[in-house]
C-alpha cells in the first residue's frame, strides 16, 4: 500500500518481502526532518520556476498542516506505508491533490533520506552535547566542594598516592570535555547538504542547491559529488564512534562507583532514588543504574561495528544495505542520551563518605613516595631514598603500623638524614599540597583548573 513505484511491475510484492523491505516502523522517527526537507525542496522548485508558484504554495501549506496535525496528535504515522517518505507524500496528495505529486520533482529518496539522516543526527548531536554539559555541571559542583577532600589515588587498583575527590572528578570532567569537542568537530565536518544529489547523478532540472543548503542551515553549502552525497555515512560512523567513547568513559566511571559503593570501600552511597533492592535478600541495595550504564556500553559499540561492517562492501552509490544505518543509530542515540541523564542524576544525588576516603588515604602507604622525596630534598640520591623508604615500609607491614607511627629513632635506623620534620612532610595534607605541578591535585593547580572550567561552562552548549 502507498507504494511510490508500482508502474513497472506486473505482480504484487510478496508480503514477506514487502515487510522485510519496509522501513516505516523505524524511519517514522525522521518525519519532522523529512517534512522540513520537503518544505525547503518545494520552495526551491517554485523559486526556480520548476513548479508553479501556486503548486509550491499549496505544497508548503499542506506540509505545514501535516506537521501541525502530527504535533497536535491529530495525525499518526500509519505503518501500512513502505517508508516515511511514501507516507508523507501520500497524505499530502490526499490533502492537496495533484500538486502533491509534483513534490518529488528533481529528487530521489536517496538524497531525501541522506538529508533526513543528516538533519536528524545533527539534532541528536546537539542533544547529546546538552546532556554532556549537564553532567559536567554536576561534576563541577562536586569538585568545587571537595578541593580538600583527600582520598587515595590508585594505580592497578592498589593505593598509590593521595589525591583529592575534586582531582579525581576533574579527570572525568576532562574526558567529557573531549567528548563535547568531538561533538563540535563532527558537527563541523558533516556541515554540507546532500539534497539535490538525486538518485546518484544529480538531476536535469536547474535546482538551486546553494539555496536549499542555506535554508537548511548547512554552512558548508551543497555536497560536491552527487554519488558521494547519497552514499556518505562517514559522519554517522564518526558520531557512533564518539558515542562509543562517551559510553567507555561512563562505563569506567560506573565501574568505580560500583566499587566505591561496595561495603569494602564505602566511599560513596548511592541515593535510594538511584538504587534497587533484591527480591530475596532484604539487606541489599544495588547500584543497578551504574551497572546498566556499564552494561549498555556493548550495544553502542555494537552499533558502530554494525554500521562499519554494513558500509564496507557497498558499491557506489546508494544500495539498500544503507537502510540498516537507522535502527542501530537510533538505539545508540537513545542509549547514550538515557545513560547520560541517569548517570548525572545518580552522581548529583550520591553522598561521599569523606571521612572514610580520608582514612583510606592515610592507610596503604600512599605517602611512601613523599618520604623518599624528603630524603632526596636533603641530598640523598632518589634510588637510595627509594630503597631506604622501602625497608621502612616493609618494617611497618610486618608490625602492622603506618609510617607516621614510626618513632624518629626508627626512621634514623635506616637513615640519619631523617629529622622531626619528616612527620609534616608525610602528612596527608602536605602530600597533596606539595604536588604543585600544573595538573596535579594540589590546591593551587586545582583552583586554576576550576577557574578554567567555570569560564568553559559559561560558554554554554553548542546549540
Ligand atoms: N528506506 C530507505 C533507506 O532508509 C530510503 C531510501 C530508499 N531508496 C531506494 N532507492 N529504495 O535507505
């Protein structure tokens, strides 16, 4: 029903083949973009004298009416049509008569769908940018309140050196900053309009492609090669790759929150609103949101691999394989958008057990490097300082003590260089504060970063 191509056929399409081929169940998501593109296309046709002004006006009014009825819930997409393009054209023709049949002049569904997808992805990209921005704001708030919240920094998930909660959150802020930069870069690299590429070889009508590109806000103008115009999905692959990277970041973060939320760590407590219980174990409060975000990462990677694989064997120009670009992309967009939203809600309501974090930083010899550095500053070569401190750590481990609990005489047994000021040198506060290099957790460097982030956030979102 509602096919755009019956003339050349003698037999009806096999019903299973029809359904296998149909895309309306998912490309109906493109309906606004499809109508927006058609309004601009028909406006251009009439401006260039390819259709009459009356037809152009009645097409525009008809399309605007369809859009309004969709928004008001007076019209619903019927899945009996092959695709969203057939649906719109059929409803239009039902409403305005023959003029509707002129809409597709100088256009193919190939350049039409290439345009619809670009418009849709451009919008989705701006939506993801907003979600990333909200997450950055939540991180910024945690950071500014926790410049002096000491916690252990880890390597190999073993306590390494003390850092602060602000510094740890700042690492994620940087990741999401790069994610947003990628959104901007992709936006710029996909900024050319495929409409007017026709089926693959342009058209014989004198279309004004600069006009349509401008009206649809593509600042790079029309695409330069019509075959590439209809068959380029690079921007979508770049977008899915950037979405995969966002999920990788969220998944790492989730993993940490799951660990921190465990009874062994108790660094954080996830709010009741973002955790769930067990049907059998009454005591349980599980970090399901973080686990789901971690778990959903796979399906976004899957979308990227699926599209890369779909595209790899396609001869120029358009082939129906490319219809497969939609479901995986839509799913990836929804998954990343929801994950960002839930993750932001979870971390902005989560409480941090700063005392436990601090105690944890005090244990586990996170100040051992500082003890060695103390000796270095007093002239001992670093390698010797490392060995001396290592021996002291070994002694503490066997006696179940911390470095700060050693008597000065015990320090001196390993090196005469140690004096009373060693205790200050290895205190948690000075271990962090002495880290003065830019990018380090020390207050001076973190305050500079916060100033930078605050200006960065003032710039707002891409949209
Ligand atoms: N549903 C198609 C797609 O998503 C639209 C383009 C159809 N073009 C064609 N020549 N059959 O790719």
